[in-house]
């Protein structure tokens, strides 16, 4: 990978809100991960109706990877979510390796430890990889800006790798971004194979409805927090005898925990 100068990227992010790192991935890297992504969705798509809903929030510590499909007024998408606590699926091994390498670089850009969010941090903060297919029959994500559920000082610098391209793999729609001056930019028209986009997620962005051929496949890492209750358990008293009152107290707590799971 050919990482550009960090100060140069930061300067551009501060000025315009985004930066396209041209040819960050080598041709070989790009070809391998594009193939992985297209094959992955091709193989899974046959059984579309059996998918659970696509994940958007509600992350629980230790949960399984999930591939979900949702079509409603807010988005139409097939999204795979892959967590660091699970072994990477074989068929996406190169994608997830690259995703985490770029995520480390992004962390360094904003002054964090390179592996920040690769584990559950004290604050419950994590980052996980998401691979999305916006299908060719109108896949979209409505205009929004990203924020954390908890207030913190982390800069919301996202990266995004497009693995299919406008005017080649689909003809209409794509990733649109509103820069710091409010100009609407069709980023997908500016991205070539191997480029990596860095952008301030707190600025508005949208996937406009995709039409034609393969659809739009994009990869990025989502910064978020696991739910506090998913970490609930008093492990230190397992196996210790409990009196009647302690047993009831534990059962009530556990039932509450299960109900809110
Ligand atoms: Fe977003």
C-alpha cells in the first residue's frame, strides 16, 4: 500500500472535508479484494429473503458476524458486518486485512493508537468492518451525517473503498458528499480503482439510488460502541455458593439483562 503524507490529508480534510488518496491500493490488491467482494455477494444473494435485517446500531459484545438485508424508506442495502472478536471468514480474508490496515492508518491520522477500537476499549468503543452492496435495482442510503451515541472528542474521520464503479459497474446514483462549503459532490464519479476516500463523517453524505449491472459495493469501518448491557455479568462469583436472597437477586438481574438483550 502506498500511504500518502498524513499532514497533506489532514490539511485537505480541514479545508474541504474530504480527500481522495489516488492509487493507495496497488492494482493487484484492488483486483483481489474486488473479486472477493463480488463473489461474496453473488454467492449469498441467491437466498436474499432469508437474511435478517441489516445491522444499524445495537452492537453487542461478542456477537456473530451478520449479513443482513433491509429495504425501507431509509435505505435499501445488503450489508455484511465483521467484528474483530470473530475469526475472519475465509472468503473475505484479503478485504478484512486491508480494511484493518487502512483503519490503523486512519487512527494514526487523528492521533489515536493504530489499533484503537480493534478491541473493546474501556469506554466500550470499537470499530468493525462493513461491506455493503447497494443493489442495482435502486439501492440507496438517505442523506445523513454520522455521530456517536455517546459524546466524545473523537474526530469522525471515515475511510471508504469503492469496489465497483460508476459508469462501469452501474450507471446511475453513487456516493454524494456535501463539503464544508455545502457544495454537492458526486464522489463516485471521482474515484478510480485503487483510490481510497477519507472524509469527515459529520458532514452530510448519501448514496443516491443505484441503477444498472452489478450495483455499488463499498467497504468501510464503522466506529461505534458496544451496548453496556452486553457486557453484563459478574464472572467472579461463578461457582461460589449463594444464599437464597443472592440467588433471587441474581435471577432478577439476569432476567432484566435477557429482556433487554
Ligand atoms: Fe454515514
